[in-house]
C-alpha cells in the first residue's frame, strides 16, 4: 500500500475544515480533485475516514484517529519546509566579473602544475 503525502495533506485539510470546498480552496485544488483524492486514500487504507452528506462532512472514528496521529507530523513537515524556504531566500549570491585576459591567466596558473606532471 502506497500512500502519498499529498493524499494525507488533502485529508488533513478536509478533516480540519469539515469541508471539501474550503479545503480545496486552501490547497489550490478543485473540489472534485479533493474528493477523488480522499476516495483514493480511503480505498488504499481500506477505511472510511469521512462521513459525507450533501450538506456536511464528519470524521469517522478512523478519520479522527488518523487526523490525531498524522496531523501534528504534517504540521511539522510544513513548518520545516517553510523554514527552509525562508533560509534560502536570505542567501546572497555574489557575482564576479573578470576580463578575458585575467581569466586566461588564471586558467593558465591552474593548469601549469598539470603541464609539468606530464
């Protein structure tokens, strides 16, 4: 059984909001895509995670247990990714412009020990 991180993320979004449309909006997906993702996850786990009617979404006992178990871990993963992205934004790039004559001299100095070895 392979469960995708995206499937679990979609489940947690629906479970926390008790709404497919609000979860879809939050994740930038369509409501039908979220619904298909949850259905696929339930089939893979062979568990009903959500009780759906045309007007409401409720967690089943299995859904509540899964949310309690994986919700904090997915939050930690999301926080780690956010911190990593923030760290990457603060990195500075330094550019160096060198004349072709200076570059040729530098390459010659790098290659000179290799010429002597042959």
